C-alpha cells in the first residue's frame, strides 16, 4: 500500500526547496532567453544571499577501467550534498536526466537537481540515487517523491498567485 509522504520526509528537502526558490527568483527577474552562464552567475548570487554554501563548476575526474579519460564539471555542488545542473533550453530531454543521474553516481551523492531556465516557465526535476535499483521499494519511493514535489509546486504557485514572496515560503 502506498502512503502519502510529506515533502519534509525527503532527504535534503530544506536545501532543495531553497535552491528551487532561488532559481524561481532568477527566472522571474531574467525570464528565458539568456545563455546558461548568465543564469549560473545569477543563481550563485541568489544562493549566496539565501545562506547556502556551494562550489561552482566543481570538477570531477572520470575514469574508465582505472584510467583517467577526462574531466566533467557540475554547475554547482550545494552544501556538499546536492548536485545542481543548469540548462537554458526550450525543452529538457532524457539525455539531460541521464547527465544528472551520472553526476550523482560519479560524485557519490544522493540528490541532484536539474533546472532549466530556457522555457517560458522554470522547469526543475529532482533526482535521488537509490541503492536499490529496480526494486518495488525503489518504485514506491519514486512515486512518493513525484507526488511530494507536485504538492510543493502547487503550494509555490498558489502562494505566488496570492502575492506571497518565495522567501516567506521557504
């Protein structure tokens, strides 16, 4: 039986909510149409003002069979626990989801956010690396996470519609 789960039951919810709130403020101020680096710089300002600690362009050596084959840089690692990957595209594709999942695994973290500033409305996806791939428990956790974030998004939209600003929500 699937039970409802509060957003606060998810790992690092307080941090992901702050990051998403910061991204919403950036998108509200800048809109869509800029290059990714512009949003990255603006998001860094917002996250700093929100009191989040982060590293921009955090590099990771990628190895294949124990041999260094290159470096990849995540846009942000926030609070040493969350990967944040930014895009400025008209639409996200599965390959972008795979990129975040690969980063989570490569950086040995559990949570990742994919944020797209390129569409008319801000898009974001939360990814969680579960060590129980393919199990029924993993599927239930995924459903709970999706339902929880849909509730959070509805909460944010309703509060914005009634004139309450994001800092008061988060």
